[in-house]
C-alpha cells in the first residue's frame, strides 16, 4: 500500500511487528483521514472532543519514513526545520 511508511529500499517500514504505520504526507492518506473524521462527526453529532495523539507519526529510535514525498521534503529543508526544533539533525535519522 503506498500510504505506508517506507524504508530506504522502498519496502514497508514496520517499527513494530504486525503494525503498519501510515505516512501523513501521502495525498491518499490525507483524503482517507478527512473522510474518516467526517464519518465520525456525522455519526456522533454531539461529540465534543477527540484525542488525535499523532495518528501517523512514528519516532522509534532513528526510524523515519523514506517514501518519495518525505525524501523530497527532507531535501527541500522542510523536515530539517522540524528536526532543529526537536534538537535533532538529519544524521540522527540514519
């Protein structure tokens, strides 16, 4: 599935056995997530709060998604700025 986190070789990145994490940068994932939230809000109109708790992020050791979109953004410096805020560098992800 193209929405799954990928390693450098393009295979699924599975930081935990039998768990597939999704890449929030993938357009298909964003469309699915928006539909998922709409379904919840439509089904539970009186809902007054939700805890999202980083639904697609995985930071286990030095693992990070290496899909084409993430690699492009890393090269563009977008991720570098985020890493600096966390006190990390791109080498920390190697």
